[in-house]
C-alpha cells in the first residue's frame, strides 16, 4: 500500500461545487487512520487550503500542505513552514511591470493576507479572494505596492479568459524563462514561481524528510500543473475530467471529481476500504 497520497484540490479533491463529497472524505480519513500521509498539493495560495485541511482533519493526522504550486510546504499539525521559496524581489517587480504592457491580462499577487489589484472586478480576482480566504486590496499600481510593502511573492498569477490568455502565453514568459517556472493551471490561469519550483520538487523534499520512497507515493490530479506530480509519484492517477495531456501520461484514469473518482481508486489499492 502507498504511504503517501498527494491530492490536487480544484477539479480533483473538490467536485464542481467546490466540495469534498462524503464518500471521498471518508475514504481519505480511513487511509489516514491506517498511517497514510495525505498531502494537499495545490496552486492555491496558502490560506486557500484551510477548509480542505480541516475537512480531512490533517492537523490530527499530521498531513502536509503544499501551496503556490509547491512554493511553500507547511506542516498541518504544527503550522511550521518547512519550505518557502519566494520570488526574488527584483525579479518579481520586473515581471509585474512587464505585465503592465498587456492591460487585457489580470495579474494576481498576494502577501498571504491580501490580493493586490487595481480593480476588484478584474478577471478571477473575486474568485481567488473567495477561494483562498484573502482580502482584496485596491492599489494604484501592483508593482509599486509590492515594492512599498517589501514582501516577496511566492507566486504571481496571470488571469484572463482562455481566448485572451492562451495567445499571450509566450509574451507573458518572454525574457523570464531563466528566472521563473511557468505552468498553465487552468484555461484561464498562467502561474509563475521560482525557477525549478513545482509540485514534484516539493514532494521530493517532503519524501526525503519523511523517509518515503517515490514508489510509495500515489498522486491525483486533473490539470497541466499536476503533470510533474503524477510523473514523480510511483502511481499517478488522472481524474476522469482531467485534461488529455494528463490522461496520456497517467498510470491510471479514475472517475471524475463529481463521481468520487478518488474514493473509487483508493478502494482498488487499499483492501480495507472495500
């Protein structure tokens, strides 16, 4: 049996109503009671993992929280930040000013408490605020606000409707490929973190710390930013609603996030669930 289960959140652990179904929750509670470590691995900002962490009782079962696509790892029991790789401030400021050339795009950057934006109605700002338990702070210029506050963002998210974002992907990353890693986590999101940071790189650190081998890891995902995590895991599972790219490289394809796909897969691998 696998000793660690790594789970993406939106489109994977959560159904389309942003809820963990009772069957999936019960299966994950049961494996934790048998000593399996559950890791929430999400592109979400750190505060955005709180609701799912509480639902799965990760504090009680010594689970782990990977946020910002692996930019931060936190122990759910102690609250200790085990790894934090923020973007170098100069790079972050240059990148934010670079994005100003594309007013049709919506940069979303946070300090762990607030999202800084020039307009609360820009694309996906309200959704990110609600999903991640972050306030919205209106500023005249995002780069200026980051510089004035003196913090280093762990992730810089660029949002826009798919038909606007996708043709701009090359423009967004141009000139920053050597400093930042880019991944499209949804049709409307393009995420930038420190070069080399990913869900897989953070999982490797977690496994090394806990003495868990790669072949003892099971991972579930649905989007392109889950690819490295599924590739790292000994057994990578794509949800039935996953993108074609993920399904093509997964070891297993389960049912969708609306059909208890995680629970159905776990029942195959953990006999005590059957």
